[in-house]
């Protein structure tokens, strides 16, 4: 079976490797360098977290939307000018979390993809000779006090229901384990099974190199057209193939439309800043409850990534969003409060999370053709969930039954 995989981000890379294992001949296509800055897989928070089962949309979210339109410094913002275009997606997004039952179901569907993500990445990295890029020190959620932790009881209940284990640390333990944290944090929940990647861009690049070493072909170019017969046009040429996998993150929506599948997916733009040589290494990644950003020591520096900005697809980055990350970084780690504002030490990045309105990815055969498959829309969890996604995708391609909750038919 000849398979073309469109997109060499983390999802396309894992899909290619799983397909090679199943005996397929694989061609990977990407418009940019694998793991390059154009990909969401490049600059994410690097968390490989079984605890990321909490959907973005939870009951009562719609009441907060006016605040998001007005608050310029919170973790979530909506550009007013983009609101009309976003309204249908927002409507579906808020409805997806309108009841506790729906939220619990979404958490279960996410957990299936995430439960053993750290172990899957450990094995994958070992196989590809990239062990040095995966670290297993758990993941820490930091709060001012226990009351702030308890205020997020829904999130922790969903985690417990899905088998996530954590240790609760009081102020003294927190201080002892993570001395770099500011005194304003007095309580921590440490998810011991969590892991992180030390350089997601290099990891994706390494996985693609490994796929090439295993016999995959890589073509650089943009897929500009695809039709229901499976004719795929790249660099002005139609490529023949037996199967196609569309795994190009936020770029997937356009290609699916050509096939008659209009997926309710928008980009939730996120930002990161990386502080080079911060002078310390965090013993494990941290998510402070006030900034809602992943703080992760990577081999390029201390990375702060977060923010959700709903805006037009083509709108220019709003670097004020990364200034918010800078201010949080300065107040979370006193030791770097002077370094974070030094432009020579800091880089910025904006990326697009491919977010489907119901909070779940699309891992599915297309409706147009039994030869065309989808693997995209992983929102906030694509790095962690890519290996399991690849396994489900390849099972589908071999006519094995998988789960209806990720199929494209759910929108029709
Ligand atoms: C700020 C931020 C923090 C995040 N933190 C985490 C985290 O801690 N943990 C986690 O698990 N996830 C996290 N995520 C989410 C995660 O990064 C994404 O879900 C994941 O990277 C999506 O991977 P992908 O392969 O689907 O898409 P991408 O990585 O975007 O790759 C898609 C590729 O397809 C290519 N492409 C697009 N269109 C075409 C076309 N027409 N022709 C050819 N090539 C094309 C692009 O060039 C790109 O290389 C975060 C995201 C952001 C933005």
C-alpha cells in the first residue's frame, strides 16, 4: 500500500512511523521543514500529560465570553473584529461543554488518547534514538493555596475519574521541591506519571529523519488541491497513490472542504517565550494557576507557553499576548525577573492549535472516499496524543473497528 501523509508535524510524523511498521510505503509531504516554526508542534508547552483531559469548554463558559472580549490580559481572549466569523464555532464550542455529562464524556475520549502518552513517547523516542529529548519528572500544578486548588475541583474530579494520580504538596514541600517558585505559591499538585519533551521541534525533526531512514520519502511543498478520487496536487503535479492521510494541523480544514467535509475547526492561537540561560533548570514543568501557562525547561531555555487567542486565521500575531507571558514569568520566578525583559535573552513565537468545536480530534475515514483518511484537530493535546492517534488511524486503515467519538460523521 502506497500512502501519502500530508503534514509532517507530530501527528504526521507518528502516523508515518506507524504506517511504516504496518508495511506501507510512505511519502510525507510538508510545506515547511518538519518541526519548523510554521507548525504548532514546534513551540508548544512540551507537556506529555495524562492529566490534559479537561476540556476547554465547561458549563457556564458562555457567561464568560463578554469578559474575554473585554479583558486584554487574561489567558483567553477573543478579537472583537473576528467575532462574526467565529460565532458558529463558538456556539458549538460552548454547547459541547454545556452539561456535566458532555464534559465527562469528552474527558473520557481525551483520556483514551492520553492515558499512556508518556510511556508511548518513551518507547517511540528510544526506537528513534531520541531518548535524550524525553524527560520523566512528573508535571506540577502550582496554586496560591489549597482553596485555589479546590476551586478547580471539576478539573481534578475529571482527572481522578480518568485514573490520573497526583500528590498534594503543602507550602514546605513545594518550597523544597521547586525552590525557584515565588512565595505566592503555597500548594502544589504533582502529577507523577507526566513527562515532557526537551525540544518538540527537534523531536519532530528527529522522528521524520527516522521515518526517512526506515524508507519513507519526504517531499517539500504545499498540497494545493485534492479531489474525491484521491488525486492530490503538489507543486503543480498530481501524485498517484493508494491512500492519503490528511494530518496537516490547522491546514487540514481547507483540504477537507475540497472533499465536502466542512469541519468545525478554528485555530486557537497560542504564544511562547523562551528565556535563554535563565540560570536554573526547573526540576519538573510547572503550570501556575494564575498565568495558566506551561513553564518548561527545554534545551533551548526556559519556555513559557500558553494563551488562547481566538482571531482570524490570517491575522498577524499580537505580541502583546506574549508580553502577558513575560509578566507572569517575572512574577513566578523572582530569579529571572530582570532577565525576562532583556530582548537579547528572549525569543517569541506564535502557533495555531487546530481546535475542533467539540474538543476532540478527527481520526477518521473521510466521507468522500474510503481511500482518504483524517488525523488532525488535536487542539491542546496534539504532542502528547500523537502516538495513540497514529495507532488508531492505522487500525482504521486496516478496516479494524475504532471509536465513533473521533469520526467525521459526528458533525453530520
Ligand atoms: C502555545 C501552545 C502550547 C501547546 N502545548 C501543548 C502541550 O504542552 N502538550 C501537547 O500535547 N500539545 C500542546 N499544544 C498542541 C500541539 O502543539 C498541537 O496539537 C500539535 O502540535 C498539532 O500537531 P499537528 O501535527 O496536527 O499539526 P502541526 O504541528 O501544525 O503540523 C502540521 C504541518 O502540516 C503542514 N501543512 C499544513 N498545510 C499543508 C499543506 N496544504 N500542504 C503541505 N503541508 C501542510 C505544516 O507546514 C505543518 O508542518 C500546544 C499548542 C500551542 C500553540
